């Protein structure tokens, strides 16, 4: 007694997994990959949302948003484009590498935000 619309959704998801050309040789593998993809999208969305909230509240909002987008970018095209935009906004030196002072500033800012957030919670 399965719902016909749910069954058609499952079939469409499995067919989409077959068409990606990645490691899905059997229906069992395609079903497992669908489940992994759903979990990855859910976790990436929650982490990105938490980062957006941290941008308004004390905490390292931008690095958390970037991490959430990195998780989402494996499955969602707009997240990959937004992550590329964020990467282009990071200050870089002449050779394209991030400068030492920029790295230190980011590490100190993230650490200070985390310490301040934990201090507020205590």
C-alpha cells in the first residue's frame, strides 16, 4: 500500500542517480546515494542557516556559511556559484595565494567570535 506519487518520486530519484554516471551500477547503490544526497543537503542547509544566524548574533558567521555552502555545493549548483563568489572576495596576494596577515586576521576573528559566543552562553 504505497502512495503512487511517492513511488513515482522514488523512481524519478533513482533514474536521476543512474543518469549522473557516478558509481551507481545497481538500483541498491542508487537508492543509497539518494539517501546520502538528502542527508548532505539537509546538513548543508542547517549549517548555512546557522551561519546566517551567527552573522546577526555573536559568532563566526561567514566561515560557517562558507562551510555550509561547501557541503551544499556538491549537490546544489547555486551553492557552488555562491561559494565561488565568496572565495573571490577573500583578499589575496599577487601570486593568488592568501597573505599571511589575512590568514592570521581570519583565525583571530573566528577565535574571538567563538570565545565571545561561549562567554555569552555561560
